[in-house]
């Protein structure tokens, strides 16, 4: 069970628990700030609309348990709302427009730069945010001078050994992985009896590759239930195992990013 504002991340590494004086006094040279960006959007008939934001916080809470005590990595409060326009029209979806999310990210990052910080990581748990965050990472780099990094938890492969090929190909929304994770995180928030299985017919073609985003879709184009994946397979035990796997993998990624030296990119 995940408790917000408890555990290592919130007790020791949640930046806004400090006073302005304490933040002023921090040695910010090597500090990496982690900004979780989630979403509030429909997640099928069985899961809460808060799923993406909840899972971002739960995974980071796990990751922070695996950071050394002296690490310079600090957690920021989540941007709870994302760009979920592909789920608009489904009750409970609360979406920011692309413009609004861009403005929110600009304002947060310029505030961080003014506070003297130098490194920012955008930690994203909603696929619909990914393109915008990729673009904004560079914009923020240009407008604020911050070093900006991107990490989506799927990139560390925490669920690879728990899912079959069909789920890997089609389980992109409210399927086995997300449902198992929410069952492990907040068991009372999932109604497993209502969990559907719906696998979209993603074309197997180099010209219409789903993964490389070669076509645009909204949720109603690919799913009738609001789910893409097999949520009937989900169990709390596997969700717990996925979280336990994610913790050290994400901690390793965070440490790697925190110690990265941008100056090392240039040869000449
Ligand atoms: Zn989700």
C-alpha cells in the first residue's frame, strides 16, 4: 500500500518540505530535481482516473528507497494533470490543452531556474504527454538554461519479464501492467471483476508502426472499452513484484542522469 507523503522520498527528499531559507542554502550545483508528470483520464471500467499520476508517485517512492543517503536527487510535487485530449469525452478525464501544459512546464522550470537549480528531469507516466514533453525539454533548455532530462518508467524495462508478447505489443492503456500496479499500490481503488481484455489490431507494418507513432489515434479509434491490453490477467502480487523491480532500476537511472556531465558531449 502506497501512502502519499510518507516514506524516504517524502521524509527526506521532497523539495517543498523545506523552507525558502533552507532551499536558498542548498548547494545546487549537482542537484537533480525530478518533476513527475501524470494525467487524470479514463482508465477503463475498473480503474481510477488518477492511475497515471498515482503510479508515477508510487514508482518514485520506491525508487527513492534505493538511493544512497547522500544523493543529490530531490522530488517535486507532481503535475497531476496532463494532456489527455485523446480521452476527452470520457467522464472523469480532466485534460490540459497542449498550450496550457506547455505554459505550466515553462512557469515551473523558470521558477526552478530562478531558485538557482540547474538540472531538471521530466518523469512521465502518461503516453499522451510524451511528444509534448520531448519538445518542451528542449524549449526549457533553451529558455532557462537548465539541463533537462526525460525519463518514462517503461524505458527501464521493469515490466518486461512479467508480460507476454501480446501485452508488450498492445498493452498500452489500463491493461495488465497498470492494473497490476494499481492493485499493489491502492488495492481498494480497483474493481477486478470489471477488468476487460481488449487488444487493438495494431498493424504489423513498417509504414504504420504503432510504436513509432506513424499514425494519430484517439482512444475511441482503438478501443471500445477504454482499455488497450489484458486487464483480466492482472494481480496484486505481480504488481508488487513489478514495483520491487522498478525501484532499483529507476534509482540506477536517476543516479546515472544526476551524475551526467553535459560538457562531456563536446569533443572540440
Ligand atoms: Zn495510464
